[in-house]
C-alpha cells in the first residue's frame, strides 16, 4: 500500500516538473503572452491540463487588470 502512494506522489511531482518546464519554454518562446495568462495556467489549473493549454495560446491576449476592490 505504501509503495502505491509513493509511486503516485512521484508521478504527480514528475508531472508538475514537466508542466513547469513546458511553461518556462512557452513563456520564453511566446514572450508576448501577457503575464496574467501565464499565471492563470500555473495557478488555476489543478487538473494538469496546463501543458496542453499552453500550446494553444500563442496568440496575444488582452490583459486588463481587475480593480483591487473587486
């Protein structure tokens, strides 16, 4: 049982590293993508879809900052 948990944790960590590395790659390649878009990919995607989403947003995005009081 313990071994299964350890394998799952290792897999999750590997996924996170892989996604992080891909995001760094996309960040450097498509540096016109605004920072908030990259942040959304990293912080608002718990389902590990980040790497595939990152491939689909080479086009520039409008980044409008939300007012702080919202």
